[in-house]
C-alpha cells in the first residue's frame, strides 16, 4: 500500500475523523488548525482557523454540514463544513478534551478537563439545525460532574440520553445524561488510562485502547469485555475496520522517550489484528513517532493514521486485502 502523505500540520496530530461518506477527512493538531482533505487523493480542501490553542478533538455530523471541535483555548466551536466559517463558540473554564455528535445529529457531548480547581465536567448541547446554524443555545441541555476518576473519552449510545465513557483509571461506564448518574460500570476494563473509544458502525459494541498496552472490544449494553488484544507498547488509538474482521491499533512510547530508542523499538507501526481470533495479522510502518490517532473509511476501503511527527498518512487498501480470506476457506455470509 503506497500511502498518501498529508502535510498540513506543523505539530503533532490529536485526532482524525472521516465523514459518513468517507470522501472527506478532518484532522486537528497542536498547531491550532483543523484541516479537511479529500480522502481519495489527499488534496487539501481547506482549513478552519480561529482556535487559539491545541485543537484536541473534532467530530462531524452525518450530513457533513456541521463540524464541532474542542480545544485548549477552553472553547467548543461549531463550524460550517462547506464554508469553514465558525458558527458558534461556547466558552468554559477549562480545556475541551473530547466532543461527539449523537446518532441523530441533534446533540453534542463534550468533556472539559479537571484543572485549576475545576472538576471534570460532561456537558450536552442541543444543536439547532434550522437556518444557518448560528442561533444556538449558550446553556447546556444537561451538565454533570462524574464522581471518581476523570473522564477521558466518550460517545453517545443508541439508547436516548445515555453515553458511554472511558476514564483515567481504566474503567468504562454508562451515564444517564439527565440525572448524571452512573448506570453501569466496568472498573477493571483497563489497568491504565483509556486513550481512545470508537463505536462499531451499528453502535452495538465499541473498542477502547489504553496505555496498559491493550485494546478491548466491549458490549455496549453490558460493558462486558468480548475480546482483548495485548501488545507490547502503550496504545493511543484503536479503530474497527468495517466489512472485514480486523481492528487497527496505533501507539508507541510517550513522545519524551522517543529519542532514546530506534524506530524499530519505538514500535510506531499501525497494527492489524484479527477481531475474532485475537491474533496480530500485519503491521504498516511509516511514522517517525508514536501514532496518536487512527480512523478507518466507513466503506472499509482505506484508513488514515495521524502521528506525533505531524503527518497524516492515508493508506488505500490493495486488492489483496479484499481478496484475503480471514477465516481460511470458510465463507462468511452477511
């Protein structure tokens, strides 16, 4: 697979995201800029300027009409995807570390950091999709402070007013947005901080990655661990490949330790694991530092990885990937 190298950031990547059709790829980094690219050829379509700090997180709705971003300048911003205009800005006391749209695009959830005497907070805003999108409510529809370990990642489930969260202690939990109470948790989901959480296409299960060197697939209703993938390096991101029984893992050592090891030992490859058999099936090299974020095309035709080196690499899968028989001669019918 010859990668397309996207050079549009001056500092390390924090999150990348495909839109629902997969023709656009959004990338955000520590250089205050959000870029959008054509995924098929790597052409840069435009930038979203306006943040005054590291942009930690980005998400786009199913219509590719609105994008939302969270940054270290303590703001949550709503953007028009087509024009690059910032439609609305919410301001908070601390940085916004994670944002996500609900399945129906009507709500966004954001996590603000625990810092300077402020508690970690989860806020949910109702998005007014009428008109040009500039008329939004300043106040959150729901807000609560999760008790115990700090929340690092979150996403909406298909159950109304329920979100799934990953925490610094390694636990995953389900929260009721209206009451703010924890419905269910799995304290031992991971042994260290949960670094990424991505849902399956039908939102019935999700994958988490962690600094404890494992990635796990969980059932979204029971939070039971279904599969565990153990590597020898701390993981920063994990994604599920649609249409094939693979998951993609990315990580590497912390940035400050990178200079002391060779590339081979730094383990900066994207790892492909068999989702069912829990076996590693391949690796793709390329980054000169830890991989911070991985996203897979919704159609399963390519994937992108963003690294500490400031590059996004888009890999379109070869024919051999689609011809491969992941279960041997066994044919799986959809």
